[in-house]
């Protein structure tokens, strides 16, 4: 009796263990189909799990880099737009200086030109104090307030820092988010003096208003400085345009790398729907057959064959 009991117990235990394994496999496959992930624990495939963690960390860093790049793009776009308006103002100032250089103009006509030049000075001052995407000084370097202020004589004075902030955009690279006011306006005139466009325009407006002895000569002198100032601003705008183009290149590369990471993540940890469904169907069929076989075998008795 002990042998029979032991054999029967072993039969039931083997059947129970086999069906338990099949049910566990079916549940795992169903969980993979539901989550879309074939790894439920790191122990399922330690190497693949480690690589997936690395890919996830890289994607998180890429998201931070993308945020910085978007901010830099926004600030540089704002800078480019403001600089285009500045260029238009300086070109208009050149036109007015050319008119003022004529010896046939009357004092009242030059006074009218001076009034428009004063307005251009104010427009340039306002543009120089433009704000970036965070509401800080766009051309003030690392300053949060204005880039320029007016002294007691109404002259624009730069109060920003000497450099603009750099933003990391990934792979150890960074981009400067804007230009400083000095980089836009300051230059050395024909006499070797450091000056800026706003000072040139204000000085010319004052000369035309005060009725200086030779207003035409003052206008001619200003034309050379305005040309140099416009060239300086154009060079700065070219630099900004180059940075924007570089951000586009980096963005395309970041997108490509992100797509490659997504593909690798899908290959390593993603569920192959067709294959998993086929395995699930096979496992459920085997489980059903095992249950049916167990039911039939457990109902057999040696005494049935001794009748």
C-alpha cells in the first residue's frame, strides 16, 4: 500500500507542477501582451535590463538638452528679429545723414531730420533693452535687468556683462544664447575712438539741431561711422544666424539618436506581438490538453482492468 500511495502522490505532484508551470507561462505571456514589455524583472535578462536602463538615462539627458536647445533657439530667434529691426533703423539713419549732408538744406529742414534721428536713437535704445524668452535682458549678457540705461545727458550706457550665457545642448557641446550690446553697437571710428551707433546718431541729431557751423560736414562724418556700425551689427547677426543653423543640425542629430534608442529599446524589451500571441495559444493548448489528460488518468483504477 505504501508503494501505491507513493506512486499516486508523485503522479499528482508531477501533474500539479506541470500545470502550474504552464499557467505561469501563460500569465507571463498575457502580461507581456498587456504591458508591451517582455521583461518584467531585471533577472529575466540582466544584460538587456542594464542596457535598457542606460538607454532610459540617455533619453532623460536628451530631454534636458532639448529643453536647453529650445530656449537657445527662442532667444537667438528673438535676437535675430531685433537685430533686423536695428539694421533697418541704422539704414534709415544713413539715408537721413545723406540728406543732411546736402548744402542746400535749410535749418528747419535739418531740424526735422534731427527730430527723426532722435526717434531712431530711442527706437535703438528700446530694441537694445529687448527681453529674452525668460523675460531677462536679451542683449545684457548675464544681467537680468536692462542692458542699457540713459545717463543725465540722455546718452545710452551699457550696464550688462561682457559675455552671454552658454547653454549645454548635449555631447559636451554648448551654444551662446545671444550677443551682448557691445558686440552689436560698439566699434572704433575713423579717429581710433571707441564709440557706438547710438552715440553717433545722437551726436548727429544734436549737431543738426544746434545749427553747428558746418552741419553738412558733421553729416558726412557720421556717414562713415554709421557704415561701420551697420557692418558691425551685420557681422553679429551673421554669428546669430550661424548659431541657429547649428542648433538645427544638433536637433536633427538628437532626433535621429532618439529614434535609434527607441528602436533598440523595442528590440531589447518590447513584446513581439505576433510571436507572443502564437506562444500564448500554444501554451494554453498544451495546458488544456494536460488538464484533460490528468482528469482522464486520475480517473483510471487498476481494479477496472481486473474485472
